[in-house]
C-alpha cells in the first residue's frame, strides 16, 4: 500500500480493528514518524490521530465523492465523536487545524452532542495551563478526557475572531451562545 499518494487528500481509513475514519490526511515517512513519534513506520496523520501502516487495513480516496456532506459519508464521523470523548485537548487540536471542513465537522458534532459535552464540562481552564498537574487518581477516574469550559470558550472565541470562513464563525458563535445560556 503506497501511503504517500494520499498526502493532502480526503480519504476513508479502515483500521485493522475495523474502525472507519474520514478526513484529509498528511503523509509521514518512516524517518519523520520515528523522529516525531518514536515509531519506525510510515503513517497517515488525520489530526489528531496517527495511523501507522501496520494499523491500516485499507485507504480509499474520497476526492471524487461529492454527496450531501461533500467528500464525506456523513456530517461527522468516528474521529469527531472520539475527540469529544478524549476531551478538551483533542477537540482543540481539531479546532486549531487549518482545515475548515474538519473544523465544521467538529463543531457539528459538538452541537449534536451539546448536552453530553455540557454535562461533562468543568469550570475554568486546564490545570496545566497554570503549571499545575493532574493527579493520577483524577486522571484514572474516567476513560473520558476532561472538558474545561474556559478552554472551550477560548477555542470558540478564537474561531469567531480569526477564522475567515463565515460558516465556521457562525457555527462557533452559535455554540458560544449555547454554552453561555446553559451556564448562566
């Protein structure tokens, strides 16, 4: 399987465990993957996940697909749902990406799962932003990652202020208003 040909393309990755992920990937050669991740194997990176060649069952280009969700088979997929589970840090990686389609998919997922996200949100910023660490017992309490309301509001405000895509800005504004109304 020639992973390099998928660099910068919208693809569907099926993992050896049967999970399906869709999005625009970057190719990492063996040297880069070893330097960055300590893994001596080429990979495809779909922010925020790295798929090593031995973990990939198949890769299919979606570049010629144009349906109701553009190149994608649905409004958002497993990647976005997993980012919600994994918490603020991985949501931030997606929202900081330069791919507006991936940002919109993440925002749609956040809106559709707003109640679950709001129920998990804790006030303030992540403790490591102020130099504090999370204790092992706090970290082990749940398989889900922490969701910090201050972090979410900062991310969404940054999109509103700096993103040039009107749809991204409007979706981020809507989510900010939802959080504001819910927590007031």
